[in-house]
């Protein structure tokens, strides 16, 4: 079990107005007075802790009085001291209960407060996002004929019907060249990340619920206790910790670093992880949920970094360049967005999204995301580093970014790469040359696939 999170109550208390404004800008699900209540509770907790320490010091002094009176054989002084000690013991027990209650209330409230926001992040909803860069070919015209699900079914790349019988809606089988495409994309993303100094790992798909919460994910919706954003596993042992299926490889990777102290010179730590992402809430309705775009399970390659506090912003740009390299070689129309306050997860200080043009869906679709979480996760997971210069232990900064969300990339590649015959029927998918080195097909028999 990890120790309780170490939150900066002093910063919250001293900056309560800014923290409240930040929560409003992000539309955080907080009670209106939550931050001011944290400030008040922190003052109460400090005062109670101070009084408690005074009583504990007094108890220590009484212990000396008792020992002294015994050596002098002063029975009256000893008796008075023992009475005083008993009264102090009862008082200390009561004060410890009060401090424990205040600390629990303080932690529960403060954990719901989102991270601070980068001053350059746009204010407002998704529509306020700022385009930072574009790359790739020109956008093809919107065309329902390019819809990835229609094309994938025709070319036998996906089987949604049998997957529905096996698992339910929003599950799928990737078939034939569709399965090979997933493997090629996964290896492409890992290869680029390794070239940029990221250490490869494969991650467990099952994590403790506590680890997910410390990362900033809510396995259960607090406002709707019967709704869940994660798949929960039921154990036969009542003493087992609550387990869930990971919503992203970020969670188990962050857990790798929990309760660890690094030498400053050992940072940054850079990881590229491969895992499966499970999203219980994925079954949205309408065009947004069609086909492979929003599903309950998908393969995801994740980039994760642990840095010194002053280096997280430069690391964010480094990870962005890795994402850029992965997507540039796929030859897709891509735009990079600086996401506004209402689109930031609780842990994110700043977030970039990269979107691919999907002409069959008729719009842009997110294919990667990148967040600088500063010390939000590190304070909850106890990820620290040691400064050799002044012997301080500081909380590290963590960052996470998608290297490849495989189904979304498959959607984009199909809709941008489909070829039609004279009758307008899909006959092939033209794929970027960079994937050929990772292709496991025989080549001559891959009649559905052509290469740029």
C-alpha cells in the first residue's frame, strides 16, 4: 500500500482565489465553496496539530517529573504527576481523533481540485482550441463512400457482427490485413520512440483502483455511484485490493515509479509502453461511436516521462516531436491543437491534441494526446528526486502522451487510403511505405494492400 498523497495545502490556502477561478475555467466538478473550505480546514488542522504537539511535549516532561519524584521518593509529587499524565493522555487521544478527522476531510476535498493551468492554455470549450501546426497532404473532400466501416467490411478487415455476439456492442475483430495493420502500426510507433531514447515495456492490463485514482482517473463517477468509467474485476477474496482494467497504459507505467526516490542526475526517465486500453463508457451513440472510432478495448502505445520540475515543459516539446515523427511518416493530414481549459483532465497542466482528417467521418478525429501533469501525479504517487546540491527531496513532474491509438489510426489510414474501382466499390487500401518494413504478410498475396 502506498502512503497517503502529499498535497500542497499551503499553496491551495494561499492561492485560494486563483485556485477557485482555475476550477471554474476548467468546469471542474467541485462544490462552489470547496477550495475555501480546504483553506479553512487547513488552518484548523495546523492549529490542532500545534496544540497536539504541545500536549505531547508536556506529556514527555511529565514523564521526567515522574522519574524524578521516584528517585526522590516524593510520593505526593509522583501521584500528582500521574494524575496529570492520565488527563493529558485522554486529551491527546481526543485531539488525535480531531486531527485525523480534519486531515481526512482535508485530503478528500483537496484531491478533487484539478491541477493548475498553463498561462498559454486557451480559455473555454473545445471550440476554443488553438491550432499550433499542420502537416501532411491536403484534406480530401468529405465522402461517405470513404467511411472506414463500410470499406473495412467490404475488404474483410473487420468483423463487428461476430464480435457483438461474443462481447457486445463496440467490440470488434480485426481480420486479415486489418490485424496485420495493427501490428505494423504498433511496431512503427515503438521503433520511433526507441530511436528517441524511450525504454520499451509491455504493461499489465489490470491495475489497482487506487493507482488509477492517484493518476487522476475516477474509476467510479462520484456524482453517479452506479455509473462506472472502468471495468471492475470481482475477486473471490474479500481481502484483495479493488482491481480494474486499465483505461490507458499511462496508469501502470506511472505505478512503476510510485514511492521511488531518484537521484537528480537519473532524470529524465522515458518509457514507451504497449498495453490495451479499456473504456467502459465507450459505447456512445451516433456517428461519434461508429465502427472503430470509439470502442471498449484498443491497443495503445503510450509515451511517459518523469522529469525534474524545471524540465517538464521542454520534455513536453520533446514528446510532441516524437508524436510528430510517428504521424509524419504515415502521410496523413494532421493538425496539432493547444487544448482549452474545459478539455483538460484533472491532472493536466497543459494538453496538446493531434488530429487526423477523416473524410469518411466528415471531420477531424483525435489520434494522439499529450499532457504535462507537473507534480499532480507525483504528489499522489510519491515520485521524488534528490537534489545533491542542497540535499532536498522534491516531487518530480510526469508527462504522458499517446504514441499510437491503433484503431483511430486505422480509421484515418483507411479513409484517406482507400482505392475504388470504376463502379465505385472499394478494392484496396494504399498504405504509407514506412509500414512495409513491419508488415508480416507475404506481399504477393496481399491483394487488398498497396504501398505508396
